[in-house]
């Protein structure tokens, strides 16, 4: 398949490289690493060692590629408003689009570009980091879950799951998108959030410090309650597994912390704000999440020296007069 990866950083570089290894025609779009990958190839590192992958091309904007079979969107969701202009020339009458992005609202960002039955949402339960230009490391293989933009799995989901499975990725279809979104947020909300709110701590510090671990657990319980109220319950086993998995990650920096420390936009809307809106709209009290969101915004205030206009939570933002 002719595959274009939009935003080929850590996640995009890893899965783009895996697809290229199995003979797919992979084109990477990455502002930061295009020159390095073009000259030296893409280096993937995991527990099996290190190898260099050659992709079909690496560019900063994908200009001139034309319609492709698959567009894999792995850019941060903070770029979603600008991506349709970049993606539109890559779409043909049968092109599939897969989002591998954190948070809620990503499918909706691309619904105007192509029929929703050709949009697939993917969620990665992994630990992947970009260590240097063109160098990607995966320290927790994990898995990828995929779901249709609306309704139950369809032909597009089956095609994408098969493509990733053939590349050696543990990839599975999920029945409903929102159900798996809440499961992923069960980790993203507490660990991405507390890493920033606590002043720049890694996951091992969160699980190893009893007050932070207890707070992470309270956030997980709120996410579980919101998911159940929305009709997508998950059981205690999932929460325990998330905590156990995190304990084995070591000193892992979640992606939101990396963005925060690098001075980049943080995915506040999709990871914390939209889940809070959906949960409270379903009648669930989420005081811990509301407080965490206020703390994250305060950190962004201090970093930027201004109040970032990235949320709409009723008439006023949480914790503000």
C-alpha cells in the first residue's frame, strides 16, 4: 500500500518504519526529521536491538505525493485545525485515514474530508520516544486498538488491523470507539496530567509517591464512572493493569510532559477538557479531573505568561473567577 504518515515523530516514525519493513511504500511527513531520514534512513530501537529502515521518502509537507491508499495521522491533536489543508491532496476515492492520536475529538476533525466509513481511529498502548532526529525507541511494545469512526467495525477497520498485524504489531479491532477512548484516557488523564501538574515528574515518581499514586487512582475512578455513565463501562481489572504496567515503565516521560517542557502546545482539549465535558454532561461529578485541569492551565499560564485560549468549559474556565 502507498502510505503517508503525517507527523512522523515518535509514534508515526515507529509505525511508519514497521510498515516499511514489511514492504509497504511509506512516505513520512515530518518537519523536524525529514532531512536526517532522507540522508541516513530511519532508525528503530527496541529490546531486539537497532535497525535502520529505508522509507520511500521523507519530506516536510508531502507536496506532490498525490492520492495515497492510507493516510496515517500521528501529529499531535493540537495541529488538527491545520491538517485538513495538508491532507486533502493526499486523498483519493478509496483512501483510508487512520488517526493515531491521544484524546477525544480527533475523528470529528477529519469528518469533512472524506466519508466517515473510511475514517478509522487507532489508540496506542505503548511507550515510544523520539531520542534524536530519525531515532525512535520503543520500550514497551504494547498494542494498538482500532475502531470505526462511528458504529461497529467495518471493512476499513479490518483492512487497517490486517495491515498492522502483518507488520508484526499487536493490533485488534474494538467494537465502539468511545469505549476504547475511555480506556486509553484511564491512563492518559492521570499520568500525562500529574506529570505536568506536579512540576515535571516521570511515571515512576508518580506511582512511587503515595499521595500522587492515590490521586492517580482517584482520577482513574472518575474516568471509570464517566465511561459507565456514557454506556461504556470497564472493570477494576483494567485499572489495576494500568497501574501495574506503569510501575514497569521506569522513568518514563509522558508525551504531554515532553511537549510542556519543550515549550510546545499541550493536548489539553482532547485529553482533559472534552472528557470532563462528556462526563459531567452524563451526570458524573469529576472534581479531581476539574482540579487537575485547573492546575495544568496554571502551569501553562506561568510558562507562557498569558492565559491560553484553548478551552471552552461553560462560561468560565475551572478555578478562575
